[in-house]
C-alpha cells in the first residue's frame, strides 16, 4: 500500500484540476469495480455491489484535490504573482517549490522585509520560474501549481504533500480491493474541489442520492510540542468523527463505526475537531438530507508540504471500512 | 464572424433604461418588467419564478442541441431604511457590499416612487480636523428625504440617483453591475443561434448571496452555464510609477474570462473554448486575475449533480459606487464573444471529461 500512497501523493492535482490524479485512481479501481463514471464536475464515481436485500446505498467520499496556487500576474521581469487555491498559510510558502499543471517549475520568494516579525501576505511573494521577462515566462495568468515534495517513508510514519486527502483516497482504493463481498450498493466517490467549496461532494451526493454518507479524510492531532489541545494522536487508530467545524456527525453513523471497530478489535479514537470540515458536511444536506459521518486519518502538519500520518492508522482505517461495509447496517 | 448582433442606438437606449431603473436586491420589479417587455414576444417560454427570477427559454432547431444556461443578475446594491427619526430623516443599512467611506454626499432615489433623498453628514464648517481624518461609520450616516416625504417608510429601499450618460467611448452609470450583463443577455436571446437551446436566467438577489441563481439553475437543469456580469477594472497607474500587479481587469482589453474566483473554479473546457472562440474570430479578450469576488456561477455549478460553468464579465471601473465607468467597445466585444461561442457550441464540447 505504501507504493500506492507514494504514487498518489506525488501526483499534482490542485482543486478544479483533478484530471491527473483521476487518471491514476481510475487505473487502480477500474479492475475492481462494477461501474465507473465521471460526472460534470469531474468526480470519479465507482460502484461496487448491487444492494440486494437489506443492503443500503452508501456513499464514501475521499477528495482527490489538493491545495495549490494560481498565477494572477506575470510582471515585466517574468516573476509570477499568485493567489491561493484552498487554505494555505503564508509561513509554509517561503522557499517552497511548486510545479505547474503545464509542467513548469518554480520556487517561492518574497519582497524585501521591512519587518522580520511580520509575515508577508501572498501579495508580497512571487514565484520565480527562472524567466527573465514576461515574454519568455512559461506561465500565464490562470495557470495552476501545486507543492513539489517527494514522498518520505520513515517506517511507521509516512510524510508527503497532499496526504490531505490522498491518504483517504488510498484508504478507499485499498478498501475496494479488500472488500470481498458487500450486501450494499457502495459508491466510492473520489471527489473534486473539497479544498475550496466542497462542490464535488455536494453535486456527487445529488447524483448518487445515497442513504448513508461517509467521508474519509484527515484530521488534526494534539500530539506535538505545545500543539493544539486535541485528543487525537498518531498511532492510536483511525478517528471516528463526532463533530467538526462544519458538521455534527449523525450519532447512528458514529455508533455504526464504533460497533464495527469494537467487534473486529480495531483500535479507534473519538474525534472532536473544532475547526475545519470535510465532504460529509455537503453530503449531509444533499437533496432531502443524508445521515452522514466521517472516518478520519490522524495527520500532523496539515496543509503544509510535509503532512505526516502513521501507517498503522492507515491500515486500521482500511480494516474498519471493510468491516463496516461487509455486514448489513441498521441505523435504528 | 457569424452575423454578430449589433450594438446601436436601440441597444444603448435599452442599457440606459436598465441602468436608470431601480432594483435593489429583493425588490427587482422594475428591471424584471423591462426584461419581460423586451423578451415576451420572442420567447418560447417565459416565466417569473417564486423568487422573482425571469426564466426565458428560446429553443433552437435540429438534433443534438446543448441546453445552455446564460445568467445575468437584475438586482443592484443599495440601501434599506431601517429607522424613522422623524422630519424625513432615516437611519439605513446597506444592501449588498458597499464601501461606507464613499457614501456620504450621494443623492439617492427612495422607494418605488423614486423620491429624492441625500446621504447627509456634518458639513466641513462644523467638523474638526481630527474628525475629517476618519471615515464616517454607517451608524452616523442618514438618508434625508426632507419633511413632507410622508410616503417614505421604514423598509423602503434606496439606490444611487446617478443618471446614465454616454461620453465618447465610455458610459457612466450606476448599476452597470449587472445591467450591462442584462442588456447583453437580452441581445443574446434576441439573436439566439439555432444550434443550442438558450435558457436565459435574469436572476434576483445576486448581491446578497447568489440566491436567485441557485433556484434558477435547479429549475433549468442545464448542460452548461455562463454567468455574464460586470467586474472591477482597477487599472489606473500606481502613484509611485511601479507596475500595477493587482488590476483585476483592464478597460479596453475586451471581455474578462474567469479562471478562478472566490466561489468558482471555472470549467477548463469552457475557459479554453471561449479563448479559442476569441482567437478564431479576432475578438479581444482578457483573463480576469484569479482571486476573490464571484458571480452567479458560484451557485450554478453546484446545482443538482453539477453544471460545468464559467463567467464572463464586462470590465468596469468604480464598481459598487454611485458611478461606474465602462467602455462601449468592451461591451460590444463581450456580446460578440458570447454570440460567437454559442454559435459554435456542439455536444462535442462536453464529450470529454473535465480536464
Ligand atoms: Zn481534506
Ligand atoms: Zn454583479
């Protein structure tokens, strides 16, 4: 599974421009699925099972997109000004390397500091793509870039850009691979534009019209020096989301996850996240409403070029999802 | 170029009428009436929905027609009177985003009868040097309609009183955002090519949260959508002679195609198609600088199971103030680009996945 994670995290696909990662994921899932389609916003919708008898129509959502940058101006000396796609803090930008969707590479620099105690906002930074003039600059206004950072295997811990949410994508692909049979009609939806508007999950949920929605995404941890005050740690199992900044998980979905984990003896953590949200927020309010929840992979340094997860948590997330989807589910 | 609709005196007169009409978000009746009058005779279907959107269908002919939603918002930013302090003095709130610093001293039209009013403040004779350095907060501003303005009531809306003017290559008016889009869309319906079904949405309440567009897109359930709007041109030179790097758009550079704004990442297939259409037909266009702001596309692309969407705007200086400024040539090029794009649209456009 590590090589899958490497392949997924080393692909560049900022929000709105998910075609590259979609091609990678499709190649993985096509042999395993009963049906594969792509909708109007580029969501990859993969069905497994027919939902015979007591089966339910279940939608899993893991987002394919990642945060990125978009060129807003090329100045007369060929430096590229930019704005962000998704939530990026300026302090992770200085010195970062980026790759444009068209293949051009660049490094991020900034204007002279008047005050070193004050971080530059984006409009005082620029991308240097090695051009000497606007004319020979390989980048044009509107071109999109993502962080460039190689996958790092530390053994138990894995580090990469875009673990948010390629690790969720990997968990879903692996779940599909390991799911021998299911009484349900399961839609593995690899969504677009989560980092900007949750627009992919919203429209996919309308199209799929599920009875149950579960997103698979990363969550923050409280296990680093003087970090956030939060119960979740790396290595203690996948996290069952109870609430986040945008969603209250349906208690029946929470119970379903916990029951499944306990009966299969899979470690899990209870997650209460104060900020941030996931595709479950959009699924929950699709059409006439959908009972929704989220299975989270604990992750350090989210939205930086080096996001860290624990391999054990990843494998346990797969086990838990397989357990959940292999048996009938009752939400009463 | 395929028989491009012309912008002549008739079209200018219509734009003038649209800009001078008052339709602050939530009470768009005046502009709605103009749209209905213009399009009722030639629409295949025309109706006013529950929120007040005007939804117009103009069917093409032949097989394999894309159903193309074209959108322009009929509402404008303005004010609402919230407290009657007697003798014609009213406290007010803004409707839509307005910079409070530029409100003082502006004349306004109040209520459906367009009663004259002014946004007043203490005159310079009575202010201190210190006071003059600070902007006046909204709760210190009043709309004064004078005593005897007994028809004016709390809950009435007000808009800037600026009258439309044409000066050489430019037009000056209030509410160019988005009456210029409305005028463009009216021409597109009147000159709709037969290879597509045009689903025209003249939407309400864009300025307060894209509310009209959301339900219009649900109702139309189109194959794709283009929002037609007006976007700021912040293109004046910098005071220190340095390069202006955040102009958003520039006047005289043609219609602005959106790649990304705060609400939408435009469909790359449609962005390429519009640019290609411009190149093929020798129509000038520019890419709006990616960044904040947004259009009805923000709501439309998320309707139902998703709608491939893009926005195109006429650039204009001084948006959301009493007097905007746009160029006739940018308007003409916008109409030409959109008409030429419609004319060459086939299902082929969306046959491949979004990429
Ligand atoms: Zn995420
Ligand atoms: Zn507008």
